[in-house]
C-alpha cells in the first residue's frame, strides 16, 4: 500500500480524484469507475487496509490514505499531501457517511452533532481545502453524495435528512460562487442502492414506544431491504462520471426510479400547496408597499 506520509511525487495519469469513504459502496464504485476511465485516484477511508486490493490492481494510479472526515487537521494534511504528490485535485468526491434512523425526540444531541460533522462540516472543510488549487488551475469539480432525502424527508430520517438538506443548501450556493472559476458542483441524490446503508452502515437511535406507528415502520422497511435494494452502485458511478463529462453538468442528479419519482411527487406537492396558499402568502405587505 502506498504510504500516505510518503513525500514522493508522481506524475498523475488523467484526472486526479480525491474520494472519501472508498472502502465500500458508492465510494468504492466511483473509485473503480474513475480508474476504468484512465484516471488517478487518492482513495481515503478510516481503515485504508480495506483498499489493499484496489492498490494492488492499480499500483501506479491509486494511493490509499487514512482519513476520518470529521478530523479537520487530518483533512488539511491529506489535501497538502495530494498536492505534493500530484500538484492538483481535479475532482473531489465527498462520499463518506452513514444512515441514521430515529424520531427527532429519539435522536440525541450527540447523534445529531456527530452526523452533522460527518455529512456537512467534513465535506465543507474538504471543499475549502481543495478550492484554492482548483481556482488557480481554473478547473475542477466537487461531487457531493447527498440523497433524494436531501430534498424529501420521511418519519425517522429527520436527522439524516437535516444533514443532507444542509449539504444541498451549501452546495447550491457553492455552485454559483465557483462557476466563474471554471469549477463544477454536482449534487448526487441516490435512492435505495445495494450498499451498507441499510445494514452495517445504519445507526439507530433508542426507540420510544410513542413513535412505533411512524418511525417504527421506517425502521422495519429500511432494515428489511438490506441486500435487495434495486440500485447498482457501479451503474451509479458510471452515471456520475458521465454527468461530469457532459457538455452541461447538472447541479442535481437523482439516481434510481424511487429517487426520480419521489422528487417529482414532492415538487408537485410543494407547487400544489404554494398555489393553495398564494393569496395568504402574498397579502402580508404594508398597504402602500409596491408589489
């Protein structure tokens, strides 16, 4: 395995990708898709030994690096190392994360803060760390692995969706800020994919009987689909690469029938409610105020 502390520089082949959470799921699939495209990957994980097979398969184009994205000091060090090795980061993929189920009342302050550190503060710190280099080179892309739960919330996913809503708000503003510098932002919104989200990667808050009929159904559903989710992470990774390579990269990319249909239904419901309450929403100004 390549040592993350090695000072040896290398000539990068293709684009340089920095991907978090690459031990499994979307992170691993995106790393494999980038390598298949002929690019160079810095693959990070809390346990980089899980990436030994990837490094062995592509010894000249993969570096495995230890990174916990909630460790800001380590984030700065890793980005500095990548710049030392390759001189640039072309694509940052903020993927590290996990599922969380619990009603608002069930979710502890520690659980919510930890999840926000993982899904918002970590990606924000990594993004800040790579942007100076991307601005200098006049190009780059930031890929945020969100969820269709970044726009739609369900009982039991309050904390999870709160973090993804926050990530999407940050990213939408970011896209407008960095576009003049030639930098793209892609928010990926997957539905149910065959990852560890519903299994080993799922955290659950302690249950309260009062929420058995609402959150209880969510708990049962999300754990029951583990291993049978319709989404293929490899095909999702191919779609992400295609979106980045397209003439016009979208701001948001929903992935999966459930994500696409769920977002459409949500947008229809929002429009219906806006229309129903339009007169009340508009009739709140001072009488002499202009429209």
